[in-house]
C-alpha cells in the first residue's frame, strides 16, 4: 500500500513518486508545517508481513539517524502514518553521479573532488561503526554548488547488528560490490572503499571496470579480472590518479587503502600536486609579515601574508615609521637630512644674510640718531 500523489497525509503533501524497490517506496513530499520538501520512505507493499524487510527498514532508520555530516543526507524523522512505518529524510536538489555520467566522463579534477567528499562521508560512517554496503553512482547526489551528499542507507549495517541476509545471497548492487561480498565472507569498511573505487573508475572513464553481459561473469570479474588502467581509456587522466583508483579496486582488502581517510588523503595530495594555481607547501616559508592598518575604531588591524622561502625577510627597521602629531621642525628635519644636503646649505646661507642685514640696520639707525641729537643742540 502506498500514498496517492496529490494527497496530504499527516502533514505531508505527496508531490511525486520517486522509487519503488524491495528496499522501500520513496516519495518527494512537502512538509506542510516546516514548509520544505523532504523524502518520505515507506515499506514496500507486503513488506509489513515480511520480518526480514521490516527488520532491515528499522535498521536503516536506526543507522541513518546516527549519522550527521555535511556530505550525508540528513535524517529527519520516523513514525507511523495510517498504520505504516515511514521515515523522512532531507530532499537534496541536484543530480546523481549516475545521471551526470549519462553525458560522458567527468573531468578528473572534479571526479577527484567528488570522490574526496564521498570519502569524507564514509569516514563519518565508518567512525560510527557503520558499513554502507550499497554505495553506487546513484547513491551520490551532486548539488548545484558542487557538494556531494551520500544517500541510500537501505543496506547499511552496524558492526554489532545481527546478520539478516540469507547465506548465499548477494548484498549490494552487482556492478559495485566488492570481491568479499561476492564470496559471502565477513565485511568491514574496506568493501565500501572498493565500491567507491568502482564509482571513481566510472567517473574518470565513463565506463564500469567490468561490463560482462551475465551476472556470473560480472561476479567472477570482481573476484579475478584486472581492469584496464583508467589512463588507457582516457588519456587526460594522470597515471597517478589511475594508480590510486586501481589500488582501491584491489582484490584483497589488505592490498587496498585501509581506511577512507587514507584514500581521501592520497587523492587530495595528488590534486594539490597537479593544480597549477596551488603553491606547494615546501615553497612557502612558515614566517609571515604583519602590516598594521588603521581600523575604523582607531585601533590597528593586522594583515598577514606569506613570504616566499627564497626571499629575504623584511627588516622591521626598514619599514618602521614613527607617527608624529605635529609637523616636523626645521632643526629636526636638518638633523635627519644631514648638514651636507642642499637644503641645509641654503638654510645656513639665509641665516647669515639675515644677520648681516640686522647689523647694517643697527649702524644706520645709530648714525641717524646721532645726527638728530646734534641738530637739536644747535
């Protein structure tokens, strides 16, 4: 039993049916009270009577509710509506990696960026003891701002959860499952690293590493076949990028990256080395020069910039200026400039002329005064 599009139930307006699989029926809904779009998921038809499906749905709720991360679709709520167990999660506008690949391979720099964000999400999940087990190109959503969000936790399990899958039954999407999933042996987070390695290979080349026609051939390829190097299929891909992806696709878990963090750091380091706009850390000195600028409140605002290693540090004495509250006096200026300067000589000559003029004026005044006294006596 599902919900009819256009109907409003328990504060959720059913906008669009999105998915109908054995893992659940998903709808795009509008939360009437919160005034936002969400994803509402219910058990598939007949699922309520299937103990395994019910247990898996409850486990998805429990697992997803524990994960809060910028690169993971946010879990909102779980409740019963009209006798049906439902969960609601964040609706993320964008396209999945699978939809993006319909138009061809992704530029390797963008593919590396998307992979690093997905690995950051896996770091969070694995750090909480959760294995995704169902990671595919369709479970990664790319937003309009280039942010990747991981979804699709229907097969996720915690390390302490009981085994729900019947022995001999495959868990995961056939084209993305790890060799250990094919073999049916115990799983850990390295199976997600393999699955993301498949997604990376697909983003870089536009092709899956193994594209056999039958299911058995694909499973056998995961266990035994060695995929072509990505750079053989796309000449624009640096060989080092392909090497990293092939390491993630190693048949034995011990030969892969042992954590999502190690996988991410390898990609990030490679991205930095191949980015012409990024200055290598070794080429920048650890020291910095602080420059003070007047702030609006009369204080000083500090600005820092890195000095290249090959440059000599700026000496403080070479750039220090002492502010003054009044104009500089002649004596102070003469002392700074020096007596041998042209301005100093000119100033000295003006003072001598002034002194001579004063003496001449005094002599003439004395002569006139004596003449006036002599006339007065006569």
